[in-house]
């Protein structure tokens, strides 16, 4: 009788209400704490660390509360030793504050690297794999095949090179790529703002050749020429006009075009 009387009393009702409110408050506090801990809803666009020294990257990462770790070092003849070559995740990716970024540094000492297997994958995949191993994409030769854009052979200086063999870091690997249907025409992309090394790769991909390459007065030495970027091209970029495959593109490069 006493118990029934108690649960019907105002005191019991107050206890129930208090317990309910306390539960709600505790749940709310838990959610807020977890939100702060996991930085829910907060994301940052990763900056581009390529070309920076470790000191410069450290300052940039500190401002955004990012952490980085040196993952590897690769020799590249066309890059300044001690600067950052690659990063993972890549620039522009959205991540949470405090995320760890893995960096690959340009080594000052050339070494040898194991040649990866590049056949039976797409040209785009082969290019990424080559760069990750410290090599550069050389000439691209297209060969009739039912498998379009598939790498059929890999060579170095015109000689087939087997996966697992070793070459100097920074060596160029030439690829024979399958092409179905026989493409006789292509379009001229926009090379403005790009360094010559990237233009050469894009020309290979688009089945174009480079014609005259002129550096303006701002380019005084070899280091300047590697940093210079395209300011003028002919033919101009036009995705609506087709030109014969193998057409030449004339370029003018300048340090004024450097980003």
C-alpha cells in the first residue's frame, strides 16, 4: 500500500521528471563532446606542398593544424633537391584537422630503382605508377590493338625493359600503347601556364609534337628554363577544331607565366 501510494505521489513524479531531464542533458553533453573530439562537420582543403622545402611545409601545416610524415625520397633530375615531390592525400582533398599527410622528398643523390610492371594497365595508371617509383614518362608510341589505351610494351632508350630490372632514378620509360579504331585527328589542348615537361607529356597523350620552343628574355639559365611556363602557343587551344595527328605546336615560355 505504501509503495502504491508513493508512486502516485508528487514526489515520485518529480523524481521521474528529474531523471528524464538529467538523461537528456547527459546525452546532449556526450554528443557535444564527441563532436568536438572528432571535429564533426569541420574539413580542410589540403594545400599543395609540392616544390616547398620541409621547413616551408612545416609552417604551412602548422597554420592548418595538419601533421606530416616523410614517407620516401626520390631522385628527379628536373626537380630541386630537398623540395617536396609528392603528397598523399593530394592537394585539394578535404580532410579533418590533425590528419597526417605523407610526403615524398626530392633526393639529391641519384640511385637505382626497380622498374615496375606497366603492361596490361591503362596509360593513366602507368604514368602515376612511374612517377611514384621515381621514373618519368618518356615517348608514347601507339600501336593498333583491340584494347584501347592499354600499355602493351615498356622500353628504355628503345630497348624493352623487364619489370624488376633496375634503372637510374629519373630515367625515362617509353611506352607502347594500344589504340583501337585508328585515330587520325586530335585536338590541341590549352598549354598556357604549364612547364615544358608537362607539355611534352600532354603532347604525347594527344598525339602531337612540339615545334619551335622559344624562351623570352626573362629566362637566363637552365634553372630558369625548367621553371618557365607557357605564355603563348600556336595553334591556339580549341576543343572544337580537329588537327591531323602528329601536328606540331609552337611554344613561347617565360618566367612571367610562373604560378
